[in-house]
C-alpha cells in the first residue's frame, strides 16, 4: 500500500486507538493498521472501523441502560 500523504510504502503494524466518549474512554491497544514508513501516517481498514463503531454503539446502549437503572 502507498501512503496517501507522502506516497511512500506502508507496512502493517499494531497501533493504539483511543476513543473518548462522554461517559467512558475506550483504548484498543493492538489494532492492526497500515503505517507509513516515512511520515508515520496511519490508516485503519474499513472493516476494522466498522467493528469498532459497532462496539461503541453497543457500549453506548449498555451504558444508557445502566444510567436508567440509577
């Protein structure tokens, strides 16, 4: 894969991905991603992002249920 920013080669590595929400923070410590060998730009596959968004949606729903119990 070629970097869209500087056009150098990219390699697959594991990155840390952090999401900050109003009620929680989610850290994914070993997310596979393409990383540019030169500028370190990072690209996450669409399939991986879809899984992350699904997980966030589930967490949001569960947290709302917990709030309603209190």
